[in-house]
C-alpha cells in the first residue's frame, strides 16, 4: 500500500517530500553520530563504572554488532509491516533507551542499553533509504535525495567527536546519549505528516528461520573479523568465522528453496547490481584506511586534544557533504562509471598522501589527504547505493537497502580486521626491536599492546627513557599506518578500473 504524494502518478515531488527527506536525514545523522560519539566518553566511563577490559569492548562494539546483524532482517520486516511504521517504532525505542543509557548505573546495564540501541538503530538505515526510493520517483530528484542521505551519515560521523568533546567538557559522560533524544522526538512528531507509508501488499509472512539464520551469520562473521583484528587468528576468531560462513551458506540454500524467500537472490544475476554492491563494500573497506588511523595520529602522535582533533576533521566532513551533493548533479551528464572511477582514483591519491606524513608534523598534509578521500568517496557511496536499490523491484526496496547497508557493515568489518591486523602486526614487530633497554617487562608488554598504552607508559617513565619509548611507539605506528594506507590506496585504484570497465554501459542522467 502506498500513500502520500507518490501515489498520484506525478514523478516530481514538492515541499512535503523534501521536508520528509530532511526528517530522514536527521535520523541518519543521529544514527551515525552514535557510532562515534561514545569514543571520547570512554575514559570517563572507565573511571566511573569501572568496567573490565572485555566489558569496555562490548560497550563500544555491541551497537555496531547488532546493527550489522539486523539490517537485512529489518529491511525485510519494513517491506511487510510498513516502512514508516518500522522507522517510527525504532525512533521511539532509540529515544527511550538513550535516556536509560545516559543514567546507566553499571557496565552491564550500559552494555544492555547499547545492544538495544543497536537493535533500534538497525531499523533506521533501511527504512530511511527505502522510503526515499518510495518518495522520489524522478531520477534526478532521487539522485539528489540519495546524496543528502549519504551526506547525513558523513555529517553525523564527523560531528560526533566534535559534539562529544563539547558535551563532555560541560556535562557527565551519559549526556552524549541525550543528543539523540530531541531528534528522535521530532521524527515521531513529523513522520506521520510528511512521510508516506509503503508496504508490499503481496508479501507473505516473515520467515523467522531465515531471519534468525541471516542475523546469526552476519553477527558471527563480524564478531570473528573484529576478534581476528584484536587478538590475531585464534580459535575463537576462526571458529566464529567458520560458523558464520556455514550458517550463511545454509541461509543461501534456504532462500533458493522456500516459496517466499526473505531475499530474492535473482537480484545477483544483474551485473550492475553485483558490481555496485562490490564497489560499495570495498569502498567502505578503503575508507577505513583513513578512519582507523587519522584520529589516533592527531591525538596520540601530534598530542592534540579530542576537541582539536575533531576540529581537524571538519574539512573532510565538508568535503563529504559537498561531494555527496555534486555527485548527483554531475551524474545528469556523466556516466556513473566515470564518476565512480574518478572518485576512487581521488580517494586513492589521498590515501597515498597519508604515506608521507611524519611524527614531526603533518597536520596540513593530513587534512588535505582526508579531504581528497572524503570528496572522492562521497559520490561513490551515493551512486552505488542508488544502483543497488534502484535495480530491485519496489516491493523489495527495503530488503535491497538492507543488503546495501549490510554490505557496508561487512566492508567496515573487513577494514578493521585486515587493515587493523596488518598495522598491529607491524607495530608490535617493530617495537620488539626498537624499544629502549631498561624497561620492565610489564611496561614493554603494555607499550607493545597499543599506541595509547605506549603513551601512558612513556608518561610514567623518567626523562630520556620515556621520550625514547614514545618516539619508538610513534614511529612503529606510522610504519603500520603508511603500509595500510598504501594497501587501501591500491584497492581504491583497482576499484576505479573495475568501475570504468564493468559499468561503462550504464548511461548518465
């Protein structure tokens, strides 16, 4: 059932739909902020709630785990019960749980709240994207709308550290969760007025077995990747990955045999769908070549405060916003293959610049590199998303958008796992030979763990010994950063070639 202006037969939309887009963009901004805003609060949370090391990791990671695991399932549920209804349900839950999280009295309660926020957050991305494809039928207007949607994620991710730094300077750690509440309340008030409702009138009952298998497979694989990045190829990481792939294989077989599959795998027969999905996934992987290290470089190598580091990310955020808006306009006259190829080449160039920064200074070069990465990737995310969801039939837009978002989460997990593991291996390997003599075994082990731990050790050591530890750790970190940035740059350049060769027949406009 489709209600609202899109049911009138006119492809052009008016003020109501653009207002609805603004509401959806705000929801996406908050969803993205919640992925980054908590990181600055970790020291205060550690001091007040005293979580164990494993509890602290779950506080940080469980939100992303459940978002990744439930995106595809939530997209399918939205196709059945109504995308606006699912969005409003998720927004209400997000606001309520955010309030509870802000006053969490213990680490287990905060972990539970973060898990519930992940479940609620998983309703937002596929619901917002599929509603955009329902509301905007004109190709030119839809491209602009998707650009706004992509840009809202960048803004949220960029201002998350900045907003968190400002809030934490004046309030307690729980206040970072309250940032989401007014936006979600506004969405609940405006959504019935400016957003249409859509659900597939011929959709059958949700296959709960398929939903459980899909969620389980994604959670196991993402957990295994992150465990691999954290601890190396141990039995837990490899076991989770193996179990995830087995469950995923069973999910695929079930979709090929049931009469009403949760995901129509015939979409993968479309070459443009497969290529766009692959480029979208790997472009997120490439982005982590930047995101993993730049924040640490600003704060731990150059000694900036979190607020100063957040300010230095503003140019990249602006580049992402501008790029996400220019992409659809350029796409009216230029084929998607050329925009994707040019964008990935620009991002690759920015990543190559990151291989030239040093511990003595490099703020300007890092900002320029970040701007190139952001400006290059921004139109890539929007165009590939539009190709992925636009090739699906309207009744499966929710599932297709969920698949797009799930692919992005996999790309992020791959980036953390592969690039993170390489950088950690290089860091630890180099420090095994460059740490100064005279360190206690406990201090040496701590310094080899992470750059942050090495800086704590260095601060506690006297004179030249502390300086030597800090310099050795910074150089080891930069060696790993240089290599992983080079790998991400090579992947970006390869994607540029794939886009130019595999998508060249798709017309612009």
